[in-house]
């Protein structure tokens, strides 16, 4: 078997090299993952918090339904629903680019998993945290904002790291609706060049580098915000 890494310097037929095409695709992968992460964190934090509200049964039921819906339907099916079904129901969405639809699908899918982690983090706190906020005269909203959530998010950084890395890898399903990300590049470039080993090894390396970067960023955040004397099992930092 011979290696031909020069394939990345060949023209892909559009005036750019395969190397340029691959880095363009990497940019799309990071864009899909980054935008989806923002939606996942915002929705996941909100839904997870709603699941723990006292004396709010309807909000709790809504949040539980959200989690069960988006967690139990396969991601690829959700992407197809957003791409083929939702624009039929809401014609105004027909003009939205597939990038936006994939971001919504991936973001909502991941939000259900993050919501579970937020709920677990809140419920892991001693009840005294909530009572302390109430004793200071805080409303429920203020208690969550200033007391409960800051502590809960410190606790759940390790599982959030795993979810962030999973989201990056799950962005590969965007190829199914013609997003020109890394997986689509690998499939098309392999067909055009017949150099599957080199193409897929390079793409695998970019996924690995991206996931490692996410891990290190989250480990840095964990180290900066960790509670002194509080050790979380499974920490990303590796030093506990």
C-alpha cells in the first residue's frame, strides 16, 4: 500500500485544492457545532431549571415532555423532520437555509440531554441552599439566579464537557441535508480521488483535534470556577 498525501494539493475542479476544501468543511463543522451549542445551553438550562421548580406542576410537565420528546427521537429523524416537515407546516420557514434548520435540530436534541444534567445538578445541592436564598428575602427567580444555578453549573461541568464533545461529533449528520461539513467532504473527496485512507485519516484527525480543544477549554473553565474544597468525580481536569 502506498500513501499519496499529495492528493490534498490537487485541484478539486472548482479552482481550489482538496486541502482548501477540507478546511472550508472544517469551518462548517465548527459553525454548526458552535451555533447548536448556544441553543442547547440556553434551552437546556431553561428546561432543566423548570423541571426543578417547586409548586409549578404545569411547567414541570412541559419541561419533562420536552426532554422525553427530543431525547427519545433519533437525531437523524429530527433533522429530516426539520428539513422536510416543518417547512410544510410553517411555509414561512421554506426560505431558511438548511444550516439554520440543522442548528435547531441539533441544538434542541442536545438541550434535552443538558436539561437532564442541569436538573441533576440542582437536585444534588443541599436543600439548605434554597432555604438560604429564601431566608435572605430572594424570590424564587432570584434564588435560582444567584444561589442555585451558579453552584449547579459548577457541579455539572464534567458531563457538560462530554455533551459538548458529543455535539461536535453529532454535527456530522448535517451531511444528510447537504451541509458541506467534514463528513460530506470526506465522502465526496473519496469518490473523486479514490484515496479514502488519506482523506478519512485527515478528517478523523480534525475531529480529534476539535474534540480535544473542547475538552481543554472546558477543563480550563472548570479549574477557574471550581468551588474550593469541592471535588467532582469524573473531573475533566485530570488532576483530582
